[in-house]
C-alpha cells in the first residue's frame, strides 16, 4: 500500500520513529491502535456505584427522618 504525503510529513514521521527506536510501520500501527482504543466509548469501564449493606429496615415514620418531630 502506498500513501501520498508531503515530504515534510514524511520527515516528521521518520524522525519520530527514529526517536522512539521503532520502524515507521510499528510507529503508525501504535498510533492507530492508541487512537482506536481511546475513541471507543464502549471499551471504557464505568465506575461501580458504592453499595451500602445496612440490613433490613422497617417502615419509616416522620420522627425517624426529621428532627423537628417529638
């Protein structure tokens, strides 16, 4: 496969690959993988809501909730 890119872009890609010690193919594959994994919302895990185990509760009265009742 071939791509038509500017000489400046090609130079930047080659320099970055050389800086990271990778081949150009490996650098581009890593960039594509990183981008595809960060843009997939279903891949992210949602934080779990805390669960408080308070035991069984009976019916609540107003005096159980508010302090203004005697």
